[in-house]
């Protein structure tokens, strides 16, 4: 059981235990919780290499959480079970010049399953530890994948309700159907007339609305989040970086103790931040490539030190990365520069849409891929290897090629593969051949199956024939009103 204190990114006097931080989701002042000290692993890599994914998860998570051994092992065993279609949970596949960490073997075919399979268990355990008997209301904004993974995790969980907001016209057909056909009396899905940033900003504002919180508390509700602003979402993602490293060693890609690089496709900066935490815990990482699509706000930040969201928003073929406000960057900023500078930067971001800081973290650099480069990566890599990447993984692979050419860095590279190509069948097939442009996305799944040799994943077989259960749509300015109306 870790006695780690969590503090606010904008005010270090805001403190919480792990259980409290998981339940609150966000600090009272709008900041995010970070560990006061990043713990280090006390086992050697050799010792860790003998563990299963579940055992490795225990060793990592026990450094961050204030749960008993029995409580934590119960959470882990409930999460990482037959819900995943491989006993490895997150296999590492060697193809051509890279290793692919496949994080899409869970029920929703995306990397969000890795954390959102365990978050409901963490939350229920945290509530029990804190003696809270209120109904927990999970508010979640999604750019496509978090929503379904959160719905899958919380559907039917006693003592919870979950409300998911997604951009009505900004997700793939499969992503949309995964959410709108979700069963469960405690689930609510809402399409918004706006983009992910609109949804995320509205959800954050609800968390810091003290008047609303007071009213809801009297009704027996407690707000929390399933977004990666919640430390309970972020910490489980650290595990798969250790797992990827140890898998790469077992496959002979590098020797134990050598440095390994990672390229991570990211929009909200949570996935790559988990890798950075793993490095700070002692994992031998050489470099992180932060891969962006045409919404390259992070690329520009790591190149210039200026974060500027005052730019055109692009709807791309990698929609989970269509983000201009990368919430988790605030955590890295705080680790680099402290609370005072972070608070000033976040205030400036709210007021002016931009801020500038000195970047002291040299282990992360930004790269990006255009839509054409994304398509080209899918096609050329398939022609070389027969392996089909989804659009987000392709952004990462294209970014890796740019990084390799520019840096001449020859260390082995893991591409963090965040989604199954079946979630983005139409765009993947169009990348392989333009002749598929006029064909139905769902009918193309059979073609993709024949080409890739990978069966259509069971969770989405026949998804286009399922009944749509959620038909809510609201304007981006009415999100708070919707929440009030739904709960009150």
C-alpha cells in the first residue's frame, strides 16, 4: 500500500490520497492531480520479466495506490481477464523496422480499454475506502474511443451513472455505433454540435461549478471523470510501457538495460505521459516521439515552447487525435516548471489561447503526419509486410520515419498501436485502394478481413444491425444544462 500524496498542478497545497484523487477526478481549482514524488521500481528488470501482465500491473500500481494487496489484486484480476482476446493482454509484434505494441485487444478495440477496464474497480474500491455511499456520476468527453471504453467499463456497475459526450460529426461510423447502441440503464450518450475540445471544456467547467456540486450532493450524487484527467485513468497506462520493454527484450530486439524508444500517437497527451512516468520510475527509455496529425499543436509546442490553440481545427481520418487542448500536458508542465508557472500558463491559455514556457524535457520531441502521409504509411507498410495499421497507428509510423531520418537515432522503436483498423475500416481501405471510396464501411470489413488475414473482432460483428438506444444531441453551449436536466 503506497502512502503517496497527490498534489494539484496549479496549487501544491491542494493534496489528496490516491483514493480521493480518483474519486474527485479533478482539483477544485481546475488543476489536475499529480504524484508529489514519482515512485521508482524496487524490483530489477530481470525480476519483472518473469511476471504476467497482471502481476506486473500489481507491482506498478502498488507504487501509486493506497489500496491493500487484496483490494488491488481484486481490481486487476477483474479487469485483465477474458475481456481481452489474447492472454498477453498487450502483445508486441515485430514488423519490418519497428515493434508494434498492440493495445486494441479489449472489448472496444482501442487502447482506452487498458485503463478503463480497471477504472470502475478502482473507483468502487476508492469509494468504499472513503466511506462514500453516494451515487457516482461519471462525466466523460470523448474524441471517439474513451466514450465506448468508459461505457463498457461502467455499464451495469451498481452505484454509478455514466454520461458520455462526443462530437456528433467527428467520430468514425464504428465509433459512433459503439456508443449509441450501448446497453445499460445507467448509461447516457450525447452527441454534441461541436468538437472534442468543446465537450472537454464543458465537462471541466461542470467539475468546478460549486453551486451545481452542492445541489447534486444534496440529491446524493458525486461527480467523477473517466477521462485521462483522472489519475486513476493515467496510472494503469504506465504498466504497458514496462510490459512492452520486457517483451522487446524477450524477442531479442534489445538487451536488458539498453534504451528503447517509443512513438506515441497522441491528442490529449495522456498515453505518452504514462510512458514518461514509466521512464521516471526507472524504465530505460531513449526517446519519446510525440506524434500528431494535422492538429499539430503538440508538435509546435515541443518545437517552439509555445502552446497555441488559436488555429484552424481539422477533422481528420485519425479523429481520436483531433484535439487542440491537450489536458495532460499540464501535468508535464508542472513536473518541469512547478505550480506557479503552470497556473499562469493555464490562465493565459484560457484568456488568450496560448502560453510560452522553457522546455526542459529533452527526451520528448514532436513529429506530425499529414492525411496524405497517413494514407501512404498504411498502403506502403501493408505492401511491405501484409500488416494493416489503423489511421492513428499510421500517424505514429509516419512520424517515426521523419524522426529517424532527422535524428539518425538507431535505437529500436516501439510504435504504440492504439486502435484496431476495424474501427476505421473505410479510411483504412481507401488508403489501400481509392476504389473503395464509394463502398459501405461495414461491408468493407469483410474485405479487410480477407486482405489482412485477421477476423472481424467479435465485439463489432454485425454492429450496424444493432438498435440505436441513445439519440440525444445537444448544442455545445448546452452541455451543462443537459447534465442538470438528466440528473435533476
